[in-house]
């Protein structure tokens, strides 16, 4: 802000001049004569006294007169001499003054020249000093916005840039300045903006007394009216994720108000008041910093306590004259810029033993404080220094005491500056900014925002917005190159290679520019000396610069530096001969290539020359023929292959198979497919020409050829069998599918042909691309889609359904809905879109769902043709009586009688089949029962080695062990072949177990039978104990 001189009231007083009479010191000659006459009259009156006295007096009188006349003459001479002396002195003084003035002027001129030289030197030094920041004026839509309106507030987040205007509009823009959203949030000036860390909500404060919070990604808009102008607002950092949705605001009411969401709605909590208007608020983490007329305060939202008060010096200008600028460097360090004062405050935690009840656990320490010679209208961290936006004034103290009337008389302001200051108030750099209309703005008109993640700084004025960013290595190299300091730039580029290299420059490019600069300055010796380190082992660059030296006729300078090994240069460096045929006669070039053996010339050099020529004439057939021949002769059939494909040589596929060049065509899928298309077009053209000749309609055919022909459905079928497609399909290992598909994605029809051929060969080959293949079939071969859907299990049902739905492929949609289990919707599609009764019945049969049959019956009751179709085709899946009973009375159904007859015939047939089946079943059951009975009556063989399943002793007891008076050993054998002693089987019931007599001779067959019957009756139908236990173990294991 320009200094304004203090203007006081000017009062002038007029004093009357007082004239005083002074006695005359000198008398004139006329006065003397009068005096003499008077004396003569007196003497005449005394003549009577004597003539002697009279004569004597006359004589005395004459003597006196003579004396007086002499005295007067002497006096006049003296006066003239004095005047002459004074004039001479004055002339001498004037000459001395003139000489002094001349000397002073010479000294001043010398001083001015010295000052100008010093200023020029300073300007040169400033020009040579590299700036620290890069600047870019944001254009796009900002210029149009600020033509009609003026910016009053800005803010920046990780996702966008926001600007508030004097008309109450909030603009949301990208970082290029393009407008994405706009809110007419207020009816007056927007004073402040705040965005949460997630970039989802933006709050604006305005002179209309309102705080408006807009959701940027949802239609959520909240308005809070505080009746008086609101100057600052800050959202809770995690506002979008917070349940309380807190924000703080303050303004002319002098209250810092915290608004939060509760169970009963939003409520306001006054955190502080009574110290004047609030102009700035910054919220980071759990700390809120704000400024009022008395100073800056910090509030801890966690403990709900005010931590500190940082006072504003008493000598400071009024708080409203220069707004306080706040910026959090991190979670605990606050940067404060207010008028010409800068402070850095650090929030620290008190030791536990010093914490007292009722006092905050944290305190603030001012680590840095200094005065500036400018007004701070923006502050931000820059590495370990500060970046200050300076509003330069002539006299800060003078501005501080400007009255209201004087403030209206503005001087033109100076350009604002961006200064980098260290902690000792030492200026590191200073850049003057030329913002639109800067001469008419005051310090409070400027806005300054800082994007932490990218170290970007946004400088705003009512009509302009500029972004500043720290210069990087590429900027430094570019700055050196702009000043033609190539050697330094090259050194920095080489140093950067150790750390990954420069993003925009490389040492080779800079070195080549350096060489060119040296050649332009005729420093050939130094240029040649630099060549080995710059060109390295790049033979192509060596050749280029050797040609440059040759053009300057300075080959002698570089001759000592030309390498012979690593790299070895081509023979063309020494020959410097151009191929005349390449420049003038391509036909002769082709003949020469075919006739000359390759050993007569450097075939590599010729190939390079021909390729360069071909880049200028891409469709030159002779050049391609020449290159194909050259590559073939050089043994590089893989490179020749590309030109054979472009030339559409029919023997190219034999070449691929014969030389095993499959790897060479991996990346040439498009060329191969286009080759097939070319062959098909040629064949089609031949057929058309043949038909035209036969029908004598060549003219009509040529006219029709000018009209776009409809898609030929047979083209895909023929192209699938094409040689190129079959080559890729038959050699998927050498030409991987994953390598081919990306190449053909920009040619969807060719991709469809390739994938279709793969599917025909093996449905599982291209399973990874079946989702894509669904879309391609739907676009290019809808008739094949249903078969593909039935055959494949590798596609997404939902994606396939969407593709079919977009193209209205109803049968395919029905099939997919059936596979997805949405049978009802599928049935409705068949009924409503296809109207096919038979298809609906078949679909219901396939799904075998009673609910689906019920839906079909309900839909058919008012449709005679559907009822007839059901009667004719329903079969055994549904009871015909159920269908007939549901037919509405009086409904006319065409061909009802044949349908009913068919139902009766089908029913009779079913009954006959059922009776036949029943008889077969009964006969088979009887036969199987007889077989089971016979098998169970058969004896079970056992031997002396058979062991008891429980005691593991032999079933048969040896004769010497059979003692008189004991029971004969009885055992039981189950059909599972497990045998048990009777004592082991009836271990828990020995007393009731039947026994036989001890004498074996007395045991008869009848006794044995009776004993076995008793044992069987005792055991009942209980199964084998061992098998039962094993079954229990198996069940528990499951």
C-alpha cells in the first residue's frame, strides 16, 4: 500500500505593517542652500551694526562654501570608488560561485554515472541470479469469470481449486483453471473459504451474515445465518467422515462460534468473544487458531481449552487495516504474519509434573519473531524457510496512522513481491509479480494459499490468479541452457544420471547442443575434445557429428578423436558416397540389389538409406521390394517378412513355416489379419467380375460398388478359414493368444474373427476372453451367440446379459436368465417378447419348477392360443385336468377338440406304459426275493483258522482242551463273515445263555438244531457288533 502523506489544515494570518519616522542622517544640497539664505537674511538685519562685520562675514561665507564644495566633491569621489570596488567584489564572487556550481555539477554527474553503473551491475547480477520459483498464470475459464466479477477469497485442496467472488459466487475449478462447479452461495462478498481434507465439502463465509456448506459430490447444502458479516470460516479437517460435522466461524460480531451436529440438530457454541472482529481462522488436527483485534489465540478441541494468547504489539496498525495471515506448517507449528510482523509459534506439551488442574496441558512458545519492511499479505513454509507475499510500501509507520479521509486518496501501489526469508530475516530471493490491476489494490485485496502435498503456492488478486512452484533440476538445466551455459548444464545432467536422470533432458541431448554451440562459435578444437565424453559409444551420433565437421571443413580437428573400436563406424564415414539410384531411379535400385552380390557394398548401410527414403514415401512398392530383397540376402528373413506382408506376397506363409518365423509375427497380428482381408477382397472381386461378365452387368456393378454394401454374413465364415488366422490359431504356443488380442482390440471385427476361429478349434483356448467374445458375437455374429453361451462356462452371466440386453437379443437373454436362476423373468420375456408357446413350455420343462408352471398357467388363461398350445404340448409335466379346470367359462378356444383328443390319447398311452412298467417291476421283485432267500439259506464256510471277532481265539476248540462237565463251544457267524463265541456274544448275559450237555457223544443233530434256535431267539435281529461299532466310528468321523 503506497504511503499517503499526512495532510493538515493550513491557516494563514495577515500582520499590519507599522511605519516609524526615522531622523535623516544625511541632508541634500537644497537643504543647505535654504539654510544659507536664512543666515544671510539675519546678517542683513544687522547691517546697521557695521560694514566690517558684514564684509568679514561675506568672506567667511565664501570660504565656507568653497570648503563645503570641496568636501562634497571628495565624498562623491570616495562613493564612486567604493561602488566600483563593490562591483568588482560582486563580479569576483559571481565568478567563484559559477566555478563552484560547475564543480558541483561535475561531481553530481560523476555520482549519477557511478550510481547508474552500480544499478546496471545489480540488474545484471539479478538477471544472472536464478529464481527459486516458477510462475504460471492460470487461464482457462478464470479470465472469463473475473471479467464480470472479482475474486475475494480462494482456497486449494488436493482435488480442486476454489474461488469466492464479490457477487457471492463460489467457483470450483481444476488446477488448470477450468470450472467444474459453481454455487450462488451468497448475496454479498465471499470473505473466506474452507475445504475438508477429503475434498468433499466446501464452506463459505460472507458479508451477508451466512455460512454455507456445500457437498461437492452430493446434493447437500446447509445454510447458517449469523445476522452479521462473517469474515472467516474453517471446517473440521475430517468433516466428511465426522458424525459431529463441526465448523468454526467468526466475523464482525466478535464471536468465535463452533457449530456441531447433535441428536436434536445443529447447535452453536461460543468459544470466545468480546475482543473485536475475527478476520482469520485456521484449523489443523485438534487445534484451532484465530485472530481478533487483540491478537492470535489457539484452542484445543480435544481438551476444549484455550491454549495460549499471542498478543498483537501495541504499535501495530489497526487490525482491520491489514488482515492477520495464518498458516499451519505442521500439526504443532503456526506461522503468523500480521502487518509488518512475522512470528512462528510452536505448540508444546507440558511435562506431567507441571500440569495443574484447570490449566491446559499444552503451551505455546514463540521460536521466531522479526519485523519486515513490507506488509505481509501471505505466509507459507518453504523448506526450512518462509515464503512471504510482500506488499511493498514506502513508509509503514506513515500508513499505520493514516486517517479515514486520507485513506480515500490512494496512491498507485507497487507490484507485490514473493520473498523467501530465512529464520534470521535474511532475504534469500525476491520476485516481483505483475498481477492484473496491481496498482489499484491494497494488501487486504490479495489472497495467498498453500498446497502442502505438492509445495504449490497460489497468489490471487481480484482479477488474477497465479501459481508458483519450486524450481527443480530440469528448471535449473533449462535456465543454464537459456543462457548458453551448456557446459554447466551438461555437468548437472551427468550428476543427475546417478539418481535416475533428468525428466526432460539427458546428457546426450545437452552435449549435442553444446557441440553445435561450439561449432557456431568456431571453437572446433574444444568441440572435438568434448566429442568422446558426449558421444560415447553411439556410432550413429559419431557419424552425425563427423558429417557436421566435414560440412565445416574441420575434419582435421576431429580426426584424432574418431573411434576405431567400440564403436566401429560404418564404411560410409570414409566413403561419403550416396547411392545415386536411391535418389533418382528406384527401378534400377531394385535391379541392382537383385543382381549384385552383397559383398560388393555395405548392405547394412544401404538398408538404412533405403529405410530413411521409405519413411518419406511409405507406399513405394519398389523400395519395399528392395528392402525385402536386402533383408533376405542379409539372412534377416524376419525383417523381410514385414515387407512381404505389406506387399501381400502369397508365399509369405510358406516363408514363415519354412524358416520358423512365428516369433517374428507375434507383434504383426493386424498385418496378418489385414492380409486375410485382402485375400478375401481379391477373391470376392474375382467372383464379382466373373458374375458381371456372365450377366453383362459390369457397369451396374461398378455403380453399386460406389454405394456402401451391407455387411456380408459369409465374410466372417470365410475369413475364419483364412491362412493368416489359421496360422495363428494352429500355433498358439509360438504366437500366444495374450500377445495377439491386445493388438487387435482396436480392430474389433478382426478380433472377433480370430477369437471365433480359436473357439471353433478348442472352446477352452481363449477362456480368458470369453466375456469379450460375448460382445463380439453380439455385434458381428448374433446367430452364433446362443451356441457360444451354451458351450462356454467362462463368461460372466451378468456382463453377458447386459450385452444382450443392449442389443435386444431376446433368446440369448432368456437363456442367460435361466442360467442365473431368474426363471420368471425369462418366461415373461418368452411370452411377452417372443410369443412362442412351445418355447415357453420347453423352458418350463427344462427348469422343472412348479412355480414357473403356475406363472405360465396364470398368464395363459385369457389367451386362447396359449391354452391350445398348452393342451397340445403339455405332456406329463402338468395334470391336464388342472389346466382344463382353470379355463374360464365361455372362452372360445380354436381347435379345442383335437387338443382334448390328443390329451386323452396321451393319457391312455401313459396308463398303458405305467401298467407295463408295474408288471415288469413286480416280476423283477419276486425274482430278486427268491434269489436273496436262496443265497441266505446257503451255509457259510469257515475253517479252524477262523478267529472270534471279539476274543481273537479260534472258533473251534481243540479236543484236548475239551474237559468233561463243560459246555460244548458254540459260535455265531454273521453274513458279514464275522464269527463270535457264544460266550463272547452273550458276554453281558451269561446266566440266561442256553447250554448244551458236556458229553459230545450225547449231542444229537436235533439237540444242535434246538440249541441254535434258542441262540437265534436270544440274539434276535441284532446286527454284528463289530460292524455296528465301525459304522459309529465312520459317522463320528464325518
